[in-house]
C-alpha cells in the first residue's frame, strides 16, 4: 500500500512537471517574447523544480532514500526556498502584467526577495541548531516548520491578490477587469491546495491545484498575445471590436452615449526614414505611453 501511494505521488508530480515543461518550451519558441512572458517562464521553471524537490522529499519521508538529519534538512530547506520563489515570481508576473513600474527597478526586485533569504536562512539555522523544533523523530515536520515554510509564499500571493483586486475596481482598468480578478483570485486557490497538502502530506493536491491554476493563467496569457500589440502592449484591432461591441450593448441598455477617439502621429514616416525603424518603434511606444497616461489622468479627474 505504501509503495503504491508513494509511486502515485511521484507520478503525479512528474506528470505535472511535464505539462509545465511543454508550456515552457512553447513559450520559449515564441517570436515576440514580452517581459511578462519571460517572468511567467520563471514561474513555470520554479514549479518544475518544486515538483522534483517534492519527489525527493517523499522518497526520504517514506524511507526509499536514507532518512538522515542531512537529507531531511536539505529537502525541507530546498522546498522552502523554491516555494518562496514560486510565490515571488508570481507576484512579479502579476505586477508586470498590470504595468506596475515598481519592480522594473532592479534594486526593488532585490529588496522584494529579502524575506526569502531571511526565512529560508532561519529554517536552515533552526535545522542545524535545534533540529527537534523543526522535525519530530525524523518523521514529520513540526508546526513551527510549517509556519516558517508558509509565511513568505502566503505573503507574496496575498499581496499579489490584494493589489490585483484593487486595480480591478479602477475605472481605467474596465477593459481588463475580468483578467485582474482572475489574477487576484487564482493564487488563493494555489495557497488553499498548498495548505491542504500541508495537513495531508500523502495526497499530491498541491501539484494538481497548481497545474489547473497555471493552465488557466496560461490560456489568459495566450489571449493577451492574440489581443495585444507586442510592441506597445495596447489592445489591437480584434480587442477593439470586442470592447466596442460590449460598450455598445451596455450603452443601449443604460441609454447613455459613448465616444470613440482616434489619434494619428504626424510625420511618423519621416522618423522611420531619417532615424530608422528602431527609433520609429520607440516613438510608437512613447506615444502609446503618453496616451495611456493622459487617459488615466482624465479618468482620475472625473
């Protein structure tokens, strides 16, 4: 019975890792790789590493590998570091997807990782100095370990959820309202599965929950690639038709007018001819950012 359960646990993690690897390979082969897509790749890599780390831990836990102080310390510290980075990369992905400028600064990204170093280091120190407080009779991790293990991941996913849901309520984000809500709620689902697995170690619920969640997020990201211009990140013509149709239905139902404004860049061809297409692309990006900033300012003033 024990052999079958361990085998099922490992098989589940490997299958989930293979699914994530397929998504990663497809993402790496993409021609127009946006920043948020590269960050999502790091989320996938972190999950793959965690699944294999979890396989190692279950083999140690069920005595298929030597259960020593070193193997237990290594497995649990490794799991803590990788899980924290999963949550960190998810937070980074949400911020990047929602055009946050805070994490575009390198020192801010480094500062955001400080809790990972602090709590992972604390877990390692406690395993070395007072192992009895972290593991019970070389079998099950203690309550203290689980608390330290979950603090950083829960902090990052809850912070990402709060920020995403708060942005979903802003008027200027009406077009991506549903996407922001999805990004806000689905990390909480991952946290839920992680807590359940913490209470019931034998069931690979975390890998199943993560795979279902990330598959949905992956489909959302594919929709973004279809509906967004890769250069500016603005919605393309297909998304414009979808948005106008929805607004038209809403305006008819509420009997309120709506307006469409069109912009044109004067002398843009001369920029391309004189400075090259790279500078022309940069001009388009700057114009897109200026337009977005002006619209957000106008929305805030209403």
